[in-house]
C-alpha cells in the first residue's frame, strides 16, 4: 500500500466536491469508541487522488469509519467500515465482510464480502463471495457468485439481447437496454436529508478524511430498474403450444381389448 | 445428431416430441411424437399420442394413430388402440390391438 | 434421463428423476425432487421448477429451485431465479431478477 498522498481540492462540474476518502489502514475495531467529526461544505477538505492515480494506489476504510455523502475515488478501495455515500470509483472496490455500503456503487470492479443495500454497477466485474449480502441491482459484464452469497435484486448483463422472452421483451426486460455510458449524464438530485452529516474518523489517523457535504448527492443511481409492469400475462404464453389433435380412437378401456 | 434418448419411467411429457434420434419411452407421453428414427415404447411406457416415425416398436401401451415409414411391431406385451399406416406391420403373439391397419402405400 | 441433442419437446416435462437436457424443450420442466441439467448447446424455453438446476446452455424462463441454481460458464439465462443457493461462474450470462430468502444484518432493512 502506498503512503497516502495529499492532493489539493478540486471542484467538479456540478459544483460538488470530487473527493476520495483517505483513512488509515484499519485501526483495531476493538471498541465502539468513535470520533465523530461534522464537516460542513465550507470546511470540507478534499483528498482526492488524481484521476490518473498511480497503479496500486489503495485506500482502506477501517471498520470504525462511517462515510456519508458522496465518495469518489480513483484508486482501489478496501472497505471494512460503513459507507452511506454514493460511491464512484474508476478502480476497484473490495468490501470486506465487516463492510457495509448503504448506497449505490459505480466502480470498475467490485468484490463484495460484506453487505450492500444499493445498486452495484461495474464496468468490468462483480464478484459476490460466500459472505456477501446484497439487496439491490447489479449491472456488470461479468459476474461471479459463490455458493453462500445472498442476493435479492435484478441482474443486468450485456450479451443476451437475442434471448429476451417474447412476452417480456417488448417492454422493460432490461436485456435490450443499452448500457448507460458511465453515468455521465447523471442528473443532480437533492439529497433527501440535506443536513450536514458527521464523519467518523478512527483515533489514529495519518491522513485526513474527507467527506463532502451530503446535500449534493448526485444521482449516480441510474440503475434502479423500471418496475416490471407486465409480469402477469407472460406466464400463460407457452401453454397453448401443447395441444395436438387427439388420438383418433375414443377412450375405451385398455382391458376391453379382445 | 446420433444417439438414443430414453424417457425414464417417472417422466411425463405433455406436448410434442420431435426426434432426430432414437427414442425409447419408459414413462408417459401425451400429445404427438414425430421422429425420423425409431420409437420404442417399453413395457412400462404409456403413450397417448399421434405418432409419426420410421420404425415403431410397442411393448407397453399406445393409444393413437401411427404413421410409419418402416415397420410397426406390437410386441407380445404391447397394447395398442389406433390406426396403423405402415409398409410393414407385425403383431406378436400375445399382443393386443384394436384399430385399422393399412400397409398399402398409396402415397 | 437424457433428452438427447436430436430431441425437441414442445410441451411440459414432468418427472421424478434427474434429467439432462441436450436438446430443446419449449415448455415447462417440473422435477420437484430432482436435478435438471441443461447442457451446453441445449436450450430450454420455459419455466423450471426443480430441486436443483445446473445450466451450461440457454434458458429463457423463470426458475424456482428449492435447493440450488448453478450457472456454469457458457450459461445464458434470461428470466427470474428463486432459490436459496446460487452459484454463478465467470463466463455465465444472466439477466433477470434473483430472489433469495435471507435477512440483512439488524438495522439495515429499511435503510433505503
């Protein structure tokens, strides 16, 4: 793991902070003792890795860390703690068994051993290990699910366009949906709870932790699927197929044969 | 592709089976069977279907009309109700059959 | 029981033994206490109700498996899955809803 690098703050186009959270390697999770820091918009400090982050750069979010708001990273993230922030990373996310993400995730690849309540969108790969607990939708070109993983939600993978079911194809079966381009056009949505959120920082913390004000939560969650409207009529479609003309002789018992 | 498909005793198919390989029926088929190869109804098999095939061998029960391009044989444990149209028909001693047999190839 | 590659079934298939599908079934498959295997090159257009399902071929339909669904490399599935154990191998493609019964850690259920 590289030593954390201090980066200057950087405004993104929509006026929110592009930030990455820098935290120490996991401090011992021994006690529930947490330091809570409220960060307002004005005094937020950004430690954003440049988009061209060095290969191998990595951030670990320790088990006692809670991040709220929005988290943008250009280096690998290892999460033992809790993220209640929309998480976007051009690189990889590893959510450890103790980790919890309660928001939508957009990353290059995600390996999930913890709990996610939110959608996961990966440009390369999603892997759910045996300990994963995920409620939400997954959009990825490549998926691995290990025995023991628990999941509820929709899965969207490209490459099945020709297979949509006749009855469902016409509407919103996601098969034919073009993959959104990197959520570039994500609209800005006002966070439903626009109060400054606390940041919890571990006791021993070499690098500053940055959390943007949560009021700018971007709508990085285009993945929520349209609710299927047409599920009911899809069921009976095949039943019609199987009625051939009935065999000619009428039903007289087998044992009436001479 | 070559091969033999055996529909096991507990298998029940309602509908249509199309086969380009031999078919052995030990379970139940209701509907229609269309095969370019051979169809065998084993002693445990029960078929209520219109059958169109090359060769047919019935040792179980078959109810339905049969149109075969080869040979139809009702084995000694076979029971069949239906009309048979085939160039060659064999009813084994002990078999039971009710229906019409037409071995003339009018077409 | 093997439904060979040359076999096509239009209709329902029911059974009390394991079934290996190499051909094409257009209809429902019901094997309440047994395993259905859809081999590479095989195709099933219809719903599956089985104890276990192993897929290497194509499936268009909804699956309810009381024990396990396994999507091997090469599997292509469009449909909804309901099962308690799911294994998806790299190289499997799936599109649809997955429903597994489980509880989230306390306090997380209503977070969204």
